[in-house]
């Protein structure tokens, strides 16, 4: 069974351009990528300033992109992190949230994720507060699908170290209390899971009392360490047998939009081909589709440097790469050059 595939633009760091988003969406739509969730951590109107009015130019950009998605048969969604709302869900907060929900309805948002990730979670009755807020949103929104991103969206103990110890029975409480039509994001055994097994997904589904909506943190490269590498190889550790065990499979892309299309295409191939899937063969095939044969052959040959050594490669090697990729007039080649110049790393560091 092939689950719905999609892009969850949920990374930290520099924002993509609207043109880049449209190119990615249009490239992937014919391959079964049927939803696009706009949720970048760098957009303050979705996080720190979620309650502020939306400027007219942003209103137009979001509306235009929503229509572009729908024109390609792709569901358009937004991820909202209502920071501070759980502490005191009073009338002031409700009115601000109502205004934002009306805005989303007006531009044609179909999927709405309410995200409680990557924020301090040291609150009593955390799960109950989150369930109450999400149920209120459902009552006041016209969106077709609501997804909750838990504070503890993975079993990774790093979340407890960063945001406080998870409450006992947190996932079970969400599962028992949430209405069955509300979906729940899950990132796996680690924040950046190296594999997804049927056994793990079955266990999580039992705790949540619903199939998890996979938030897959590959090929994302949005922290100090990962930004030094380009994640280009095809997906591994996602056997097609997990398809029936999840409600959907969304991938969090890399900081480089065009290069992100390469591994994305291999995920579709993995589900399509099942046991016949070969990740390196699929990587090269995806590169050819996105880049053309000549540039694909060069990028494939440079994989050990770009993905493994990364910016820690010898200066002479990085000089060679600059000379090589400067010779192509292609968005992906320009992304390689910007990465070599440290542009993405510097944007994260700031």
C-alpha cells in the first residue's frame, strides 16, 4: 500500500523562495507527492508572531501558492505553532487564533497542523491542554484535515533533555482523548530516524490509537553539524511494508530546494518498487530526472565528498568542486556553490 506522500517544509534556517517552493511542488507532484505543508521554523508569523496581522504581500504569496498546489492536485497545508497559547488559553488568545483560522480558511488551506514541537513543555496536564486547544481549533476551522504535532514527537531522549521530561503516558493520553479524525505526527525512534520498522509503527499506533502520520527528518540538514553535508543519497530503511502502517509519509527537505527533489523521488520509487528497490540505482535515476544526464553523472561521482566528507573535505577538493559546478547554469549547481561558500551554515549560525 502506497501512503500519501508529501513535503513538510519544517526546517530551521533560511527560507526558500516562493519560486523554489513551486518548482519543488511541480517536480514532485507527478510522482505521487500529494500534499505540501508550509511550516518553516524561520517564518515568525507561524511561531513567535503567530498572532500578528498577516501583511498583504504575504497574504498574496500564500494564496497564490495554495492555488498553484491545488492546480497540480496537491493539498496545501500550513503548520501553526501557537506559542504561549497553552499557558493561558483565554479569550484574548482565542480571538487571535480565530483571526488566524479565518485567514487560513480564506486562502484555501486544506490541511492544518497545530504544532507543539521544539518548545518548553513543562506544563501540568500537557496532553489534556493540547487536546483541548486542537479540539477548539477543529470547531472553529473549515480545514479538511487537522494534524497535531506532539511536544514529544519521537522516542529520542534528546527531546527530554531539551524541553523537560515527558509526562508519563503522554502519547497514550493523546490517543485516548483526541477525536479519531485528528491525525498525529511521529518522527520515529530518533528525531532523525535512520530507519522505520513495521514493529515500531505498530507499537506507536497502539499507543496513539491511530496510524501515525510520519514526519521524516531526511534529507533535512538544518543544524550546525548537518548543514556541512548535502543529503543526496536515496532513502534507505523505509521498507514498502510500512505503507499500510502510517496514514501518510511527509519528508522534511534540506535547505537546498532543488537538490531535495533527488532523495524525494527515491522515496516514491521505494514504495513503488518494494523489494526490488535499489537505493543507489534510484539515486542516479532521480539525479538524471532532476539535473539531466551530464550534471547527474558529475553529482553522482561527487557523492562521497558532498554527502560524506562535506565541508570538512580538503581545501583542494572544495576548490575543484567550485570550478566544476560553476560551469553549469542550473539551480542545483548554484545550490552546491552556495553550500561550498558556507551560505547555508552562516544563515543557521546567525
